C-alpha cells in the first residue's frame, strides 16, 4: 500500500475534518481480550466506582488507537505513519447504555518536513474534555 495523500496537495494549517468514534462497553471488553488488559475499571461499573471513578473508563491505549485510526484512515496506508505519540489528559467515561461515549478526533497539518513527510497535530475529545494532548503523528506522504 502507498499513501493516497500527496505531499504537494497539503499545506501547513490545513485542517483534517473531525471523525466521531463510538465507544460502548462491548468495545472495551473486546479491546481487553485483544490487549490482555482486563483491569476491572474498564468493564466493571461497580468496581470502577469503588475506586473513585465516575463510571467505567476506556483504556488509554484504546483512546490512543482511535487517534491512530484517524491518521491511517486519512493517509490511506497504516505503514505511512512513521511516528506517533500522545499524552493522556482526561478519561473517556463509557456509560452502560445504547450510546456509550463518543471520541471526536480532528487534525491539522502542523509542519511539512523533508522527504515528503508531514507532522499532523491531533485533537481528541470526549464530550467537553480533551482526552489526548500533545498528540502528534509524522506521516510519509506520496
């Protein structure tokens, strides 16, 4: 696969439209199985509340993965992501209902580098809370 986004077609300051990712309890249980992270705060409401959380929360790495998914969907090739890092700044609280939670991810081209690489700055929110900060990806474009 090759990146479908061309270096010459992006500019610094260009915004990448926001995408919503729904998170339900089932998604967290599936992620726990895939990752091996079965911490009860991610699936057991009673336990989460006994340790002082408002409800079950999404895994931090699950939240980070939604940002990565946003970038790979935009560029068209997962292998085009050369570097990706975030800081976790708030929790994604996932109620036990038909809606769950929504993680909204958007991006902006922050810098054009040599060799057809760009830095994409990401914003990830759940409700009014910014759930990832200092989220950046370096992406190899075609």
